[in-house]
């Protein structure tokens, strides 16, 4: 485990670093070849867009950002983000519309695919968690390249479960296929994934197939496997 790592709440001044970490951690993922089909993956542009999103989410009262810091260097090497949700009872009163505008999407992003991907995941979350009065959305778990496979991801999960008490509620997340085993080992179970037929976005003869994004849930008291201990 990551015994030389300290995990504490992240502050607003940490958000630029967290946005850069996620940009670095995800740049090799297949999803980015789909979001940026012309090989446009500019770290500066993407970090800027993510920072605008993080600043908005940081102001949400039920959202928590927390960081993993290397004790030897003081470097932030990973972070997590969770949000506590309540499914409100149906009401006839019109809800205020969310604030529009904000940071423009990164240059070169396939907006049609991005809308299908992120919009589809939002629909999955609401559908799959509609039966629970309260639940947790695990929005992010990212470790900086070069510091992965040190147990930092597991330590961030433990902090969210134990310190922030996420373990007391159902926890929902989506992940990439390469991250699925980590969550299975920590007591998460598979739900219906988001499957996207890439011929609708990349061309029928592009050589792509179906992109699968796992959706998962961990119920209160979910048991870890022996592999994770």
C-alpha cells in the first residue's frame, strides 16, 4: 500500500494541478482517440477546459475533491472526486435552468461523439440509481503517470469510503475497461454498460467496433477480494 502518501481534502488552489493530472493520466486511453479523432490532444487546452469544469463542481456543496501527496517530495500525485446525491421526490414546480455557457470545449474534440458519450453516461447514472433515495457518484479517480501501481488508487478509494463515509451509501461510477478490475476487487459490481457503435461516428469502414464503458455500483459494506488486500 501507499504508506508514504498522505490523503487530505484538496483546496481551490489545487484544481489546476488536478486538471493537469487527469489530462496526463488519460492521454493514452482509447477514449481519447475517439474524442479527438484527428490526434489533437493538447494538454494545455484540455487542462484549461477541465479546470473550468472543476471550478464549477468545487462550488457544489455535496462534492468533495481530495488529493494524494507524496510525503518525500510534496508533489500531488493523484486525486479523487465524489458527489453525494439525493433523488428528490417529483415536483410540479419548475426547476431553475442550469447556468449555460462556460468554457469552450477543447480544440479538435468530436462534439457529436462527446455528446453521445457523456450524455449517455448521465442517462445511465440517473436510470441505474433512481431507486435509491441517496447515493454517491464517484466522479474521478486519477493517478499521475509514473506513480501508478503504488497503491495510490486504492488509498484514494479507502479515503472516500471511510473518511468521507461513502461506504454508507450505494456508490456509482463509470470507468474505462482498463480500470474495471480495480473496482471489481474493491466490491463493485457491473451494471449495464454504455455501448456506442463507432460506425455512427468514425465511419463504417474505419476498423472500429463498439466502444464499451463499464458502469458499476458498490453497495454499503461491499467486500473486497483477497487480491486487493
